[in-house]
């Protein structure tokens, strides 16, 4: 039986491979993330098929960032697919534009704070203002909530800090960078185990490679579901 706190990232090249993976996982997984990497491989078609034909929940991870009018138009177009979550960058004007585009729809707008693959050296190279990452993430989250975001994307390391914000009441926290014990870190730098991420305040965790690269993906997903239920 599935647990929709687990979102499986279908980080595979094509919609056909994504559909095969979803079929292999069966009723163990009810929520999928489809990202930018699959956009040219039929990602939107896969999102629609999983949603409409299989009753799965869909997180479209596009991390939209542009001028407000363009973001609003893009979100309005995506909202017609009746998807569940959509990511945009956490800049307040981007969040406000996205909420305008999603008006009248149930799709939740999630703001990206700082990517979990980045550390302070990466931020310095990008000329991001000085400060500890947890402080910057928490500040960006608060501003995104004030701009109307339904939730944020943040690493497990910052989930507890964000959950403690007054602005976070009733908002979602979705955490990538989650790795079961013993799994390879990959390109993630700020990680936690599934249960610890939920205990820290996350509503949903995103797991990709530890599941779809496992010898038995369904068993790997079930092990995470079991861990979440045990707490």
C-alpha cells in the first residue's frame, strides 16, 4: 500500500522508460515527480497519462524563472493539466506571478529556496549574498510564503527551521536530497534519511535514484514506505 508522503522522481530520459518504472512500482507508489530533464522526452504526456489513466498524483518540477508575465502565462498553460504540484523559483515576484497563473486551479505552487545540490562555495561562485545556507533558505522561504507560495522545496537540514516560521502555518515542505541509509549521495550535498526528514517537518520527501537504480525498485520503494510508517 502506498504512502503519498513518498514522491518518486522519474529521472529517466523518456516517457516510455518513466511509464515502465511506474508500472514496475505499481500500487507501492502513488505520487511521482517529473522534472525538466524529461520535458523533451515526453514528460508532459507522461504526467497526463499517470494522472488521468492511473490516478497518480503528479509533481511537475520545472523550477520556472522568468519575467512575471512569462511565468504567469506558463503556469496558466500547465494548470490545465490538473497536476498537483509545480515548482517555481522562490523570488517573490515569480511566486506572485505563478499564483496568478494558477488561479482557480488546485495545483499547488512550491517555491525553490536553494537547490540541495549547492553548498556555500557554489553560492559564492554565483555571487549570492553572504550568509549561512540555513539562514538564507529560511529567509527565502518566509518571503515566498508571504508572496503566496503554497509550500517550499528545501533540504531536510532546513525543514525544521522552516516549519518553525510563523509564515509556514498550513504550508507544505517538500524535501529532495533524501537518501535511505547506505545509499549513494550522488550529486546531493545536504541530505537526510526518509524518516528523519519527516520528523524534521517535511510533508513529502522526494527519492529518485535509490529507487529506480535499485536491483528491485518496488522493494526499495516499499522499504521507504515502511520506514515512514514506523517513523
